[in-house]
C-alpha cells in the first residue's frame, strides 16, 4: 500500500510538474502576446497621427483649391463683363462709323449741290 501511495504521489508530482511547465509556457506566450499588442498599439497610434497630419494637409490644400476656384470664377465673370463691354463699345463704334459715313455723304451731296448751283448761277 505504501508503494502504491508512493507511486500515486510520484504520478501526482509529475502531473503537477507538467502543469507548472505548461503554465510557465502559457505565461511566456501571454507576455509575448502583450508585447506584440503594445507594439501594434504604438504602431497604430503612430499611423493614426500620420494619417491625421495628412488629412490636415489635404484639407488645407483643398481649402486653397476652393479659393482658387472662387478666384477663377471671379475672373471668368470679369472676362464676361469685359467681353460684353467690348461688344457694346464695338457696336457704338460701328454706329459712329455709319453716322460719319452718312455725314460725309451728306456733305458731298451738299457740296455737289453748291457746285451745281454755282455753275448754274
């Protein structure tokens, strides 16, 4: 009976030793996993900060581009206004040329009439 009790105790000690070894391995795995998790969290924070910085940069660029679009729209409006003013000035110039041509024809006709009246007189 003592031998059986000794063998049972030895088997229990062996099992306890195996469980202690398994616990040590699991504890080591847990420590490794925690370390990897900390590295991942640090990388995530770093990546998040870089992403935030890029977003701010792109938002600033976008705001600049929006400003350029507003400026371009303002210039386009000025161009349309200038084109309208140019067309109106051209129309006035054409009307003035026509009036001048008419006045020259009238002056020639009056001069011809005066010459004819003088010749008859």
